[in-house]
């Protein structure tokens, strides 16, 4: 069954504690358990902070007037020191449906270069005990390159690797 999805920018007017809780829940469930949990104040900063943008994905329901569909994924964009950075997560049962690619394409329209961090390690676990698989292949398929820039996370036994996408020359 093909299902359609809607990409929506979260603004001060559309932000709510429920939106923040859902973003936190998705990140918590999809990232390795060793990572620090996002806080509602972080999500609020993504919405009201200068040089930040938060975009969510919702399934389109049969009744468009009931816009109560749950958030199933997000991408956060942040301009920092002249570079556009992103973080992203999609709820597990909605992965492999083109949603992540659609969110990346949204972000690619806004910049000539897009930076992110991935965890290249496949030996980690998610909070529910299921394996965490590095999204490295997904990002390579979407035109990103792996850099030689690795960074250990403070107080964690996790190393992240920078990835970058550059708009092709005309």
C-alpha cells in the first residue's frame, strides 16, 4: 500500500509540547542508547532559534481536515559557522519508504553544501535492545561523501564521522 506523506515546517505558531515530545521519542527510539537524550528545550531552540529550522513528516490521512496525523520523522537544519548542518530521524516502521530521501532533498534545496555526523559503528544497540545500523550506506546513496573528520563524543565510547553533500557543479 502506497501512503502519501506531508512535509511541514514547524513554526512558533505550530510548535507545542506534544511536537517536542514526539521528536524526542523518535530520536530516543532510533538513535543508539548511548547517546544523550534530547530535551524539550533543545527542540524549542530549533524552532525559535536564529539560523535553525525544524521540519517534520506526517502521513496524509484519508480525511485531510483532521490534521492530527502523528509525526513520523524530522530533520533539523542549523547554520553554524557558515556551514549548514543537519540531524534527522525517521520512525522505524516508516523507514525505507523514501521519507529520509525526501527530507534530504528538502534540505539540499536550501544550500550548496550540507554537513552531518553519522555513527559508523554497527555494534551499538537501540534502547529497545535491537541493533543500531549505521546509516552510512543510506547517505552514500543520497550523494554524501564520508570525510576523514572523526570526533569522539564527550563522555561516551562513541565516535562520529562527518559526512558532507555538495551541490554538483553545473
